[in-house]
């Protein structure tokens, strides 16, 4: 166990290797342009708005139905 631990490079060498590899992988990424980001953001906001309206409507409907069957205090 001690022999395998001695073969590992120190913490700073491992961190340096990690960041070098991470940076080289980030260079390979194809980043979207601004137009694509705006389009996707708009789609996400519309979907969130749509489901918010659905949840709000169902909440209102169920509270109205419960008020019909529950006795008034």
C-alpha cells in the first residue's frame, strides 16, 4: 500500500495535469453563437411560461372544486 502511494505525483502536479487536460478539452468544444443562445433562451422561457399557466390553472380549478364540496366556516 505504501509503495503505490509513493509512486503517485504530488497534489500540485496532479492538479496541474487536471487543469491542463480540462483546458485542452474546452478548446475542442463547439460553442453556440449569440443568435442560437437567444433562440434557445426564448424557447425555454416560453415552455416555462406555458407550464406555469397550466399549473396555475389547475391549482385554481382544484381550489374552486374544493370550495364547492367543503362546508363554509
